[in-house]
């Protein structure tokens, strides 16, 4: 229980001089991202926690935070140092790192929070920034104007405007020091947006979201979420977002899922002084505990009762270490969740552990265009808003813009199973993205013939359906060429041609999920998206043996097959040539629908391209390679996620049939004008061209323009300013990322095209 006495870690290695101040993304899951902030005191990996250090009261020594806990950055208050002569003299003479005995990244606050607490500070706007620069901080903070919860809209608007007006002088005073540009606006969402848009015009390094401490103190987590979505979509993505004053681990998953990169915490020490323990699900008092909520290293050899017996100073120090360890552990969970593609699911689980957090999550995930919408809940949200009159008119549009900002950043399809989480499953952003893409791109073939006015809905069990229907589908293809076959999954209908597509086919849950008989009204509504709302619905249960008989009987009962034909289909196998031709058409449809869905291609173009195409299949009948009539290998369906991998030959074919003009700029679009325009183009500069042709990745800073519909995980074509094809790859980012970032991989190149 004594002080930390183990060995010291090496001091950090400075970043490359050319990289100082740059931020890069190394992994992402939607808006959640892992990044690196490059500084002269090391490369800070994000999301990161910056413990708050009061230079007068060090509950845990900064050096211990570096040596024992590996904490890469901390935050202290420059106003306190400036006002305290003894601290100021040391900081000016030796630097803030020496003052704190800390080798990592040091951020300083400006005194804005002190102005909120005490009413005013005695330092000037430029003076406090110049002082921070003079003591060698890595990241300084301008003196913004804090907006209190009791202020009127007009008063908050004045705070926002005054903060924006202070920005130019603050930027000048900071020199080469990275500077925080806080976002204010109180609880007024339009003012948060105005603040974000105004501050983004200046050359800040980081954007803290300020004024949220009063919101968190009152557990107004729904307002906290609204503040984030009113601010973050309007900030340059290459600047980390810092949730100023947010240090409770319970809020980390939701915050990170929405795009937060940095947090600071005084809670680890403040709560410890009050005998309170932080947990990912709330706060507990040590007086009530017999066992530890989580057994952390610092208390592995003692019980809560033994800690209660310590003197005040020892108890506070030990509980502060406990709180810090719990906080860091939750941050690590979030980081791993981003790597695993499960950050939204982690936020979903945490939302069930506090009623106010659950309310916030429901507000986030209750979409005006989501068919699982709880209309009463949405109405309550609108009426409960503090700017309710404006929200009644603008809520749906404002919310949809923010939700689309989240959905458009999702990668789909993705690998791995999708654990069922009740109704929350339907509103996971990547599932929303997958369903949206399917509804926008896929359409029935409308070939005519038997079954043209019917749709067969198979249900009753999970996949793989290709194995269950391997004998039936060629027969249906031959005898009922107009019939569409769809699979009823727990998250919606899926065309049989896409029967292995993630996430539809990878829902992990109890068997009753798949056993549920489809709701005909819901099915008909879904079919309406594909122009089949008036089709007759034929249900077939796939559970157990005799699937073929059940299907044929259902088709006969519906009048699609007469009794003679039905008997013929069930009793007589297809001739070898008939069967092979039917299987070939099924394989062609499988690849064609994936090209339309995942490559954004026109169905007519794909149909002509795949005319007389052949396919290489594995021993289980799955298509491995798609070959054109001339033998060119153009694409390969992926076994892991049901996606489609483009080849060099496929890239050349798709590029050659581009109809849209060269992209200009990087703007994302909000309408459907991008549909069927083909794979997005990413235009690189002359310096990058030879490297792309060699198959090297495309880095930020070398991109001149891109099509507005590119998103993370999308296949894209790499071209030069003449529109010549250089290669193809997988986008790692959004158009806004391509526009603003100057470091990191933008596109992972999968093939270079030589001259």
C-alpha cells in the first residue's frame, strides 16, 4: 500500500520533426477510431486518458503515472501555475515537464473552468496562451468563454461569438505550439453547431467539447449525446476531439463510438477523497462494500474493510489508484472493441447499466426513418427538448443528418458473427448501413415466366442455405424462372443470390429467432422497397427434412405449378445439361447481384459484362472466381463475409465503362444521385502515381479529389489527373478524411496497373 518504488520507464522518443502536430488514424470502427497524435514528447495513442494534475495537490505523482501506468499524456492548469509565484518561477525557468517531473505529453487548461467556478480570471486572452507556450507545454488551450446552464439562449450565443472572436489572437500567440479550440454552446444544439463551424475555420490542433461538466454532474447524458452530434460532424476529422471534463469510464464507450479521442479526469482523485469508487456501470461508496466491484492490481492483496482502516491520506491515494486502474481498463476495452469492430455493441451493453445512459442511447438509436421506431418515445424526446419549439420543426432533419454521418462511416459487410442483442440489434449503425445499401441497390430480375408475380420466402433456420437448397434451387430456376426466392433473417429479408452476406446471415442468437414465422405485413412492407409489394407471398419452412416437397406443394397450392408439373419436378431429376445451365444462371446471379450491391454498378452493365461468363467453384459449390467469356478473372466472392474482391482485370473493365465525369473536391452527398455510378474514384497526385502502379498504399496528403460516395471498407479505383487507372484498393476513410488528413493510410492498395 506504500508509494510506487519500481523502476522507471524510458522517456518517450520525440516524433519526426515533420510530423509534429499531425494526427493519423490507424484503425476505425464507424466513428470510433484509434489514432496517433505526434508530439515532441512522444506519439500519443488515442483514445487516451489525460489525468488532471493539480500542481499543488498530487494525489498520484505524475512520474508514477508514466512509469507504473504507461499514461502518455496528462493535463494541468496553466492559470494555477501562472498565479502561483513559486510554481510559475520553476515552470518558466525549467519548463512544465520539469515542474511536474513528467516526460510525456503535457496539455494545459487556460483558466476557463476557474472563470466558471469563481466568476472571472485575471489573465488576458493572449497572455495566457503566450505563458503556456513559454513553459513548453505540448498542447495549450485558449481562454474561451464558458456558457453556464442557467444562461439564456442570447447569453450563450454571446459566449460562442466571443470565443470565436478570440480565436485569431490566440492562434497567433500560440506560435508553433499546438492549441486547443474549445466548442461551446451550452444545451442549444444550433449554437453548438455554430461554434463548431466557426472554430473549425481556424488552425487549431484539437477541439475540446467544453461546457459539459454541468451536464454530466446532473446525469443529463441525453443532452451530452446531443451536444456531441451537434458538434462533431462539423469539425475537421483530422483534429482529435477532447471531451473536456469527462473522466467517468461509464461514458467512454458511447463517447468513443461517436468519435471522441481524448478524455481528462480529475474524478479518479476527487471521488477517492470522498470514498467513492468508479466502475464502468456507475459509482459505489467503499463504506458499503465487502468485496471489490472489480479486483484491480492495486488492491489485490487487501479487502475493502482493510482499506477503510487506513488513514485519510493513505486511503485516498489507494482509492485514487483503484479509480485510475478501472478507468484505464475500460479505455482498453474500448480500444480492443474498435479493433474487433464491436464498439457500438459495447456502448449498447453499457447503456443498460444506468437509466440516464440508456435514455441517451435510445435517443441516438431511435431513427425517424427506422422501421423499428418507437414513435411515442421519439415524440417524448422532441417535446422534452430545451429548444423544443425549434425541434418540433427541425428534429427529424437534424437528427437524420447526424445519424447519416454515423451510418456513412460504417464498413459493410464485415467479418465475424453478429450477437443478437434484442431490438437494439436492428439499430446498430453497420446493420443500418447494410440494410440501407441493400434497399438502394438490389432489385428483382423481372424475367417473366412462371413465378413472376410471386415471391418465395424461406424461413425457419439459420444458414448456410446454399446447402439446404442445393437441390431445390436449380429445379426452381429451370421450372419457375420468374420466381424470386428470399431468406427471412432476424434483421430483414435477404435475396437468395446474396445468401452468404454479412451481417444478415451471421446473426448469433437463440433458434427461436430463426423459427419465428414471418410477419406478413412487415414482409410486404419490405418487399415494397423492391417493387414487389403486390407479389403473392409463399412461405416455406426450412426446418427439418422434406424441404423440396414443402416448397413444391406451396408453389402448387399457390397456382405457380400445376399438379402435373409439380409431380414432374419432384419425381424426375433434371437432365444433366438442364441442371448445369440452371446452376450457371444461379452462379451468374450470385456474382451479378454482389457487383451491383458492393460495386455500385448498373444492373444492365453487369448483365452485359457477365454474358457467357463462367465460374470456378469449390467442392461445396461456392463460387471462388468469376471469369468473363474471354477468360479474364474479374472478381472473387469472399468466404469470410460474403463480400466481393475485385481483381486487376475487373478494375480495368469497370474503369473503362465509367460514365460520370472526373470527381472534384471531397464533399459527401446526402441524396441518392450516386446510385449505380460505379466504383468511387480516388484521384492521386503525380508523386504518388508510380508507387500506386507498384501496388503501394495511398497515403493522406497525396489525394487531390475523390467521389463523394466512398466510405470505409469500400472498393475504389485509383486514378491520376487524366483519369487513367493506376490501381484499385480498399478505402480506409470518408471523403472528409481524405480532404483533411495529412498522415496515415487512406487506401490500402490491392492491385497496381502498370503501363
